[in-house]
C-alpha cells in the first residue's frame, strides 16, 4: 500500500496572481500522465484551483501537499492567513469578503468553497483565527 | 459548429490556440465571475467574457471550454496571452457585446 503513494509538494506565493493556478495545472498534468479518468481530473483540478486562489487572495499563500494513490487523491492546503471566522457562513454560495482589487479580476462570487465541496468526496476545514487555515480534500478514483 | 467556422462567421480576431480550431463547440456560457463560470460552464462551451487576466485561461482550461471570446474590445493582458499560447487555448477578441455575440451564436449552434 505505502509504496503506491505519489507525493507532490507546492509552495504558493502570497500575492502573485500571475502564477496562481500553477499547482493545480501541474497536478492536472501528472494525473493525465497517470491515466486517471478525465472526470476525476476535472474534479481534482477545479477543487485545487479554487483552494489555491483562496490561499492567494484571502491568506498570504501557503503550502500544498498532494497524495495520489490508485484509490484516491488527497490535497492538503495549509496557509498562515487570518483564518475563517465562521466556516458555515463562508461555505454559503455568494458569501465573499473579497476586496475591490480582486473583484476586478473576476474573483469574489463566493462560489469557491461551494465548488470545492461539490467536486470533492471529502472536505475538511480547520481554521484558527490569526493563525491560518487548512483545507483537506479527497477525491476518490474508484467508487468507495 | 467548429471553432474556426464560428470565428469566421462572427468575425472574431484570433489571439491564440491555432492548433485547436477543429473542435466542435456545442453551447455558450456568458460570465465574468470566475468561480461562477467554473461551476456552470460545460466542456465544449463557447465562453464569452470581458475579463482578460491569466485566470481566464486557467478557468477555460479547467472547464474545458472549446473557445473563449473576450468581448467589448477588452484585451488579454501579457501574462494571460503567454499562458493562452502555452496551453493552446483558442481565444478570440471582438468589439461586439456579449449580447450581440450570443444573438449571432444562437443562429449557429
Ligand atoms: N484560506 C482562507 N483564509 C481566510 N479566509 C478564507 C480562506 N478561504 C476562504 N476564506 C473566506 O471565505 C470566503 C468565501 O470563500 P469562497 O472561495 O467561497 O469565495 P471567494 O473566494 O470570496 O470568491 P470566489 O471564490 O467566488 O472568487 C472568502 O471571501 C473569505 O472570507
Ligand atoms: Mg474563492
């Protein structure tokens, strides 16, 4: 079992929108090479992209660890941002605290977290105000 | 209808993705809020937007749109342009409004 794990690590820099999405597109390529079905790749890369962007616009960047096994793909996004006051509210479609600058770039629909929830099989958020947020998501390759 | 035929009929200016013009486009989605587009655009869509930053290319790639039309004379910025070429995503520009493009598309799709 343990030998069958592929691990990838990414560092997301704080406010560099120009590279935002690099980690998710890199994972997308790896999954393609591994022959993972397209619909699984779509779920993983959309969830990762949304999470990666949130790390850039709401926190100061962070670290992403991805574990790929034949059964599932797990993505752990860890940032040292401000934390999320009320996760339930943040999860609601349309809720956003994005500022004017990032809204001009097309962010701030308040759909990122709902998209992550929708495209993953498991999603766990742990957050501490003033310390940071960890979003842990899993997509199953085979039906459980 | 094929991307290249849509481009010709709508009089679009090609920006990138010359290698992917044979693909069939099936439907159309209009939107500028990226994560909203992410949840609603479908594979094979013509996506019409006024946004021109690099994240448009990321979203187009993730949703597997057949083509992107940057409307109302808006421009792709340099970083977006570079990524569009790299990912070979068919991106076009038009002076027309999203409404006018959609009206014309209705006759084609
Ligand atoms: N990593 C994070 N650190 C701190 N706050 C966060 C983080 N991720 C999300 N949030 C909070 O949760 C809210 C909702 O996030 P969500 O991704 O759903 O929407 P958004 O990022 O504001 O807009 P969109 O994703 O539609 O562009 C954010 O506006 C922000 O207040
Ligand atoms: Mg978001």
